[in-house]
C-alpha cells in the first residue's frame, strides 16, 4: 500500500469545484489506497451520507495511508495533505502537488 509523505503535501481537491467533488476525491483517494465502503443495495446515498463517507475516508487515510509526518484534512472546503509539524514551512507555502499526485488526481476525477 502506498504511504503518503511530505513529498506528497498539497491540495488534493479544490473546494471551488463544490463539496460533491471534494467528497468524491476523498472517497476515491481512500478507495485507491485500500479503503472500502459498503453502500446498501438499491440505496442512493444522500448528500449527508456522502459527506459522512468522505469523513470516514479521510479518517481511514490518516490511520492507514500516511507517514507520521503528514495527515489529510478538510480545510476551508478543500482536501489537503498537510505537514504534522506546525513549524514546517511547507504547510504555509503555496501547495504544489507532485507530478505523481497530479496524475493520480486526474485519473480519479476524470481530468478535473
């Protein structure tokens, strides 16, 4: 399983595309890393359900798919991978995800 680290710090989902987009990316990122969610058959999840799944996905990512130096978090409507070290200059710099991160993002979101 891939572990996210400081080299992956950045914005994974931009809130300007809407809450549904951010939730979709959170769920997709966790699913790609090994998380699974069970949605009952013949049930269309509500927006509230999807928000809950997204929060669960981020919690799973933080428990299973990151090194101790980073964590995923929703910040002002965005999904970010942040440094756990408050004094780290990278957390205050403009987020610039790695090429690998951007490739994964495009694959998960269909190029959005």
